[in-house]
C-alpha cells in the first residue's frame, strides 16, 4: 500500500470510529510538525488559509487546486503519516475538473478532500452572497471524485443551508451518499440541523463539522459527546493557528518598528525551533556519513 493510501485508510478509520477527532489547520512544514507534536491524529489544509498565506488574497476563489496541492507537498512530509484533509473548493470546474483535482491531490499525499456545491468562483462559506449549483451537478462532482479511484477520502460539502434551507441539504446529502461520498459536511450546521439530516438519511453517515472563527461566535459550543451522538466524526479548525500566528507576528513586527528589537513579545527560543525541526538527528546523520567516508 502506498503512503498516500495508508494515510487515506487512517482517515477512513477515524470516520468509522465512534469518537470525535479534532483536526487543527496547518499550512507549512513548521505548523505540520507542531500539529504532530501536539498529538493531532489528523490535520486540515484550508483553501482560505492557502489563499491568505500563498497569495495574500481573501477566500473569493483566487486559489486553485494546483496551488493547494503544491502547499500540501510541503506539509505532508512533516506530518509523518498523520492524514491531511484538504479543501478542494468546488473541484475548480465541472465534474471532469473535480476528477482531475482528486488525482492531483492524491499524488500530493493528501488523504482526503472536501468538495463543495457552490457556484464557481466560490466564496468563503461564512460570507453572504453564496450560490449553489443544482443537486445533479453537485452529485456529479462527487461521483467524479470517487470514480478517480485514487483511494482518497471524499467528503461532500453542501453550502445550501443558508441559501435554500434544510430541505435542500437533506436532498443533497442523500445524493452525495448515493454518489459514493465517504462523509457529509453541512456548512453552517447547528446540532438540530445535523439531527434532521441524519434522521432523514436513515443510514449512519459520518459528518464533518467546521469550527472556524470566520463564522464568528455562535454561543455555546456542543461538547464532543453530543456531536458524536449526532454522527460527527471530524471537526476541523481551519484558521485558528493562522489567526494566532498572525497576531504573534504582528506583535513582533510592531515591537521591532517601535524599539528596534523584539523585546518582550512572546516567542519560542531558537533551540526550541531547531529541536522541533530535528536538528540533533540531522547532526547525528552528518557525523555517521562523515565517519563512513573516513573509513573508506
């Protein structure tokens, strides 16, 4: 089994379990290593984050799947086998493009993708002005991703809740499951919405839930036991780390501009960073190879 396939199987195991797993957002090799060090069992790569970090642009459809795949190629090796769930937006076109996007993502080592039913170019799921395509076309994108036969986990996302209501969500979720989706992702769903979809489907389908600061504060957050009972298996936290890092960087830059030094701005020691990056192991390898050359 390939490395990609094994990470996809690990992600499927999480979906088939009975507990909720939280996926921190990662966007480069350092954040990937930090996620692994924290004990994360899986991680996620957001299109909004890729657009922000890679392009300096908001989540309005500027980033393409090839750019997300390129970023994943930087992230995946530092995850050490921890599966990565990546944003595939709308598949970047019709069903044919969704199929090719799936192949490109799998080749980049991505374990799973979530594919949505917005009109292209899409908007951030928490913005107004969204529009969704028809059910048949949306299900066609999902079917094409499944038919790519890469082994990658296909999560079918719908943004229809805020556009067309819960009836449309149920119809779409049913069509996605029939098309072969491994899980369903209802953007903006409250527990009551998930309960209604689950009851309407009649079969246990794992849900993916988005816990993004882009949505603002929605009051009390359901605990994991409540979510698990509703069928939620993965909760993504796509932008938390980037928002925290941005705040920290802004504070350091402000301190440097103000006083010419970083001063008291909280930051890691250099040795902590090099330890995270495996400096000691690399130096031991360097010594070993030097000894082999000397012996010969």
